[in-house]
C-alpha cells in the first residue's frame, strides 16, 4: 500500500499564490472486529497496524494489556483486523 502521494497544491503566502507539488500521507480505513463482531473503523497509515490495534484497545479500556489478546489477524487488502 502506498504511504505517500504527490499532489498539486496552491500555497498562499504573503498574499501570493504558488502552485507546487507536495507530499501527503495516505490513510486507509481499518475495521476492527472483536470476537467476529464489527467494533470500530479507524483511519490509519499503512504501517504499524498491530501497534495501532493494541494501543486503541488499551486506550479505550477494552483490554488492560496486550497479553489479553489471543490473536490478531490483519487483512490489509480488505482493511479488516
């Protein structure tokens, strides 16, 4: 999956317009399922998915630590975990 994308932007500085190419980070949806039930859909970058999933579940109080997770299956093409 693509991490960055080049886009043509219009930058305004000191009341002057400048058309130039700039990089943006590409985000993709990731739907997290818990016990085969859809739980939440997040926007994410293409890397660090396991860290995102574990951190989200801990920060939301769903789990206390990563040892409570039996397994994580990630399907990047479908955007499911």
